[in-house]
């Protein structure tokens, strides 16, 4: 049976993982340094924690559910206790991409990240419809990368990923470099930035006299149909008026060279700021 050491088990992300791993076929050892995190695990899940040394004794897999800024520090601290072939799982590509994992060719490095529940879905249950992050009730897709290690290790990493992010639909295999393009590139630098602009635009029309609830309902409703058409979720085309508004709006809102955010140097700089 595969034994997993879950570091950061009582944190925001770790608690989610601990909950999903509780009914899994894996043996899990939970590590949490904060009193609040340990209390949360005990009261919420009935889980008692162990020290790092006990957790790492002959362990097969280490899952680092700790902040990006601590990945390098924690990985360096535990590295001397990891036996040959141990799999280290990171939940985000930033720290691995930035080279914060130990230089140990005999270890397996696996990176996994959720896509989060898609906007267009078939969820009908209340809990699933309101599980926006995923990993609780709503179905989601995931992306995984085997950064280093034997190719046959991918199956183990993916099996763990399917448990911690459950319920999972599609599981995509990518490289760490491709995962960095997805995040922070696509999801944060582009998508989150543009969504923040949309929120500022909402505030602006409210400041100009539109009732906030009316503006909110109008914007989110239009986001639904416009996204469905743009991404081919439904068959449809924009009106001539909408196309003219887009032709005017994009040059006003976007720099001509905005796609440089996906250049390797820009991705590396963004990840450096994160980590």
C-alpha cells in the first residue's frame, strides 16, 4: 500500500486534500505545524498529526500542500530523509518551474493542479453548483506533469491527483513549462487581470448612476451568453453592433504586444515574483 506524507495538512489547501484522502486506499500521515491547523484536523476530520520525522520514515510519496513561498524551504528540510525513488508532489508549477525543488535526480517530481469546475456544466445539486473551487462536490478537470522520474511513475501521481481533486472528469498530461503557461500566464496574468478590469468597469457604470444590482445582473448575464458564443459552447454569432464594439474596444483596452506575457522570460519573471 502506498504511504503518503501530507505536509500542511491543516491549511486551507491541505485540509481539502486531507478530507478527500481520508476515504482513499492510501495510508496518509498528516503533518501540520500550526496549533490552529492541528485543532482543525482533529475537530473537523478526527485526524491526529505526526511529526515530520515520523511522517517521512520509509514514506512513498510526499505531498507539499504549503504556500509557494515555502516550497523551497520545506523541500530542502525534508530532502535528506527521502529515500531513493520517493515521489514529491507539488500542487502548483511555480516553485518547481523556478527550480526550488532539491537537485536529486533519484527522486520523482510530480506536479498537479485543478482546472476548477467549469462555468458550463451539468451540475444540479446545490452543493455542487456552489462549489466554485472544486474538490468537494463539483466535477472538475485537472492537469498533471511528471517533472522528473520514470515514466511509469506518472500513473501513481495521477491516481493521487484524481483523489485529492475529486470528483475529476478529464485528466490532462502536460509539461511543467506548459503548466506555467496556463498559470500564471493564462489564468492569472490574462484572465484574472481582465476580470478585475470588468469589475472596475462595473464600479464605473455604478458611479455613473446605474443601480449596482442592475449592473451586476446585466454584466453576469452577458458574460454567460458572450462566453458561450466566443468559446463555441453554443452555435451563434455576435451581432454587427457587438462586432463593431469589439473592433473599437480591443485596441482601447489592450496593448498591441500584450501576448508577450506568454514569452518564456515574462513567465519566468512572473513566477519569480510569486515565489
